[in-house]
């Protein structure tokens, strides 16, 4: 969150900066996408967190010190057959599907209505994105088949069941 004069701007990691406009003393809305930011003003001083309301999802983000970077990730090599096990569609919420595909010996992930991004392995089951601070952990059922992926983003862990 930044401001220039009286105009407030919001910028998510890996995305462009957009102006947001007040709807109330604690809720701001975007004009470029159907989304709102709701600030927690329950304590004295600056807001302690903001919740992004978009696409039927609510993602809370805690206030951090300016310049605080996400933890560093180290990319490791994984077997290409393992990547093929993860390819498929995962239901994150009503109307929200995470599509995972193998492209050029790496994973590509795409949420409904968003562009596709590469996901980089940091273990045999854990992957990270470079364009946003988000990680994926694939899980297997008792038979060893990939049955879900957990999206770790914005302080939330959201499980998405495999649908194909």
C-alpha cells in the first residue's frame, strides 16, 4: 500500500500497482477488477492487517515492516515423471480451479481467470512461484496417488482436491 497525495495505491507481489478508492473508512475498492480491500482498524494506530475480497475468496494479509522480503527459496531438480503425477485440475473453491500442467520439464499453474505461472520445485512435493509469494504442496492418498494440492499464500493454507 502506498499513496501519492490523496490517492491510495495497492500492489500485490508480481502485479501492477493500481489505485484503490474508499467505499468506507476501512474498505477500498478497485476499478480495474472486482475486488475490495478491508483494513482491520480494531487497534490503535495503523491497520494491523488487510483482507482482499476477490472471486469469492477472502485472503488476509498481516501488516509487515516496509521492505520485508518473503523467505528465500532454493530450486532443486526433480524427476520429470514426478511432475507428470501432479498435472491435473484441482478444485480450490466454487468456480475456482487450479490447473497444473507440465511445460518444458517444469510445472505451470493457472488459477481460473488468471495467467499461467511457472512453479519451481524445492522438494519432491513442494513448489514455489517467483511472481508472487505463494507455495504449493502436493499430497497423496493411501494408494500413493496425488489427491490434492495445498496453496500457501497470504498466511492461509487452502486445500484443493484433485478433480481429474
